C-alpha cells in the first residue's frame, strides 16, 4: 500500500534498495515438546534408580551402584538464518520482505548403567537410546517496517516490527534396548528392543519487534539486532511409527498432551507427555502447542544498490 501511494504521487518509490543476510541464536523453550524428555527422565529414574533403591532396602543381600547417568537432551535454543529485501522510503522509514528459518536438533546416544556385584565379580546393566532424537524447525516468511535515526558519524539506530506466517515441524523418537554385560565387558543379553518416532507439522503466526544498530560503510552496512518474537502453533498433526521386536504399527493423528499415573510398591509417578497416537483407551489430557517464542540476537550485513 505504501509503495502504491508513492507511485500515484509521481515520486520515486524508494531511495535505497538493500539485500540483507543474517544469522544468530534464539533462546526458545518449547515447553510442551520438552515434556517428552521430562517423561523419559522421570520414568527411567522410577523404574531403575527408585526400584533398585527399594530392592536394597528390602533385601540386605542386594546392592547396586550407578556408574553412568544418561544425559537426555532438552531443546533450550535454536539457530537461525535469514534474508530480507528492504526498500528505504526515506532516511528514516523502510519496509521489507523477508524469510528466516530456525532449527535445533539433538540426535545422539544416551545411556545409563548400573553394576550388581556377586561372589565372583559383577554384572553391568545398561539402558541405551541409540539414537535419541528431539528436533524443531520453523520457517517464517514476513513483511516488516523499520524506523531509524542517525546516532554518530556512520552509525544509525532504530526499531523494527515484522509479521508473518510460521510453518513449523517437530519430531521426537528413539531406538531403545537394554543390555547385560559380564565382568569383561562381553554382551550377555540384549532385550526390550523398541523403536518410536512421532512427527508433527502445523502453521501459526509470528510477530516480532526489536532494536537495531548498523554502521554504514559505503554500499555495505553491518548490523546487530536484538528482538523478541511471538511464534506459536496451536494445532499440529502428523504420522507416528512404533516397532517392538518384529511387530510394527503406523498411524496419523493430532498432537495432544496425555497424562499417566503409575503406582508400585516403591512409589507413585505422574507425568505428562505429548503424543499423536490415540489407539485403544488413550485420552487427551490437554491441548498441545508448539511455542517457539523467544529472544533473538542476530548479526548481519546489508548490501545497498
């Protein structure tokens, strides 16, 4: 609309055309997605550490020592890259068309191990996720408006606002098994093989506002930006795959939050976790959302035509 008004007035549409490239880091925390890692930490502790402690308290001849703690990943930040095509209407106002992409992926082996002594040595028990995967991706086409003012010499400062659509994807999964090892480290038994993967995709809105400082060096202008972005997807769906031993099943479903409570002789555990599998008696506990809102810090360079 702004460009159209200038065109009808017979004035030059823009003073300067710029192409900007940038990269940076965002401090996001997708809480609902991280419930998956929270669930695995809690259940591993409940069915192993707490259970072994209970056995030791009930049986004076039983003992166990934990020798390795698994480091299950959580998503706490993301990398981002992007570009803009910016039109400077005058020395203080500009508009832009842009695209940015943020992503974070954890894919690694995670394992915990315990030793159980006996008369002639000790056995080692391990639980292994190989690999354990947790990832998010977001693509955001946007339009923006910029206001700037000179500070000193070639330095300018300003504020900007951008709005656009968010196309997001998240994934979690693992390939899990249990192992028993001898004193010499030889594999005695391998069991409880399970593979699981669930993928979610959806769209939402993105709104961003921030501050910017740039240095004009001829046709080049390095810049630094800091901003806060509201980026949220309220509805996701996707496919899932599970394989236990030689049995495999697949499904399609909406992502929601489930809740589960487990009771045993050594305690009680309640936890929430995301899922898109709704076979059998599974029920929704509450809505799931992929919240990628975050503070962002970017370095970039602009080229002026």
